[in-house]
């Protein structure tokens, strides 16, 4: 069984926030919550020069999701393919998942008082398509696919950076 992941190469992220916009549009996300966030880091001095970097923040669809473990209504589940989802019909908006997640992925929808987070565009994945953020990224910083293949790709890119 394939286990899906999203991989972000932070060295390629230019902070354009196209992934944020694509995510909000694709998933019709209410004003306020941001399932994907691009955080600016810097400017800071590196080697005598000012450098700016960007850090995309999103649900990592963890192998052992703490948000799922703390949910009192079992509204959060993990599919066999690795995608973690919140069932809005079971969520009471207690915020336990929000408080437990070290990445700040689950967020409360102010219109529904229900927790939401990145679904990895499960509706697209189930149709054999990539998540909207992947397609929107102009630098190719966001990759989607089988977790093991993405790990190997990341290792290869890392090794290449030392050549």
C-alpha cells in the first residue's frame, strides 16, 4: 500500500504563498484558517550577508498523529494511505487537537467552530491527481508521492548539495 506524503524543499521556497492561495481556493477555506502557511524567517546575517528564508507550515500527516490520539470523539482518523482527516460530523470543537499538535496544523473554523486542517486534497488524490499546492508552486518546492520515494529523493538532493 502506498503511503502518501508532501515534501517541501525549503531551499526552493521563495515565499510567494501560491500554495496558500491554491489551498484556500481548492478547499473553499473560510476567512481566517490557513491550512498552509508560509512563514518568513529573517532577514538574518549569514556569512556577512543578509539572507531571507521561508518555512512552509502544514499538516505533516504524521505516522503517529498526536492530534488523533487526543481527540475525545475520535473525529480524527488516519487512512491506510497515510492521509489524516477530521470528520466534521464528529468534531465538537474542543480544541484538544489544536493544543496537542506541535506544528499548529489543526485550526478552528470561526464559522463552524469545527477543527480543520490540510486534507492533502484527498478529493484530488482519490482521483489520481496531485494536491493543489503542488501544482501551484512555481519553483517545484512542494513534492507529493509515496513517502519512501520522497525520502530517497530528499537523500539524493542532500547528497548532491555537497558535490
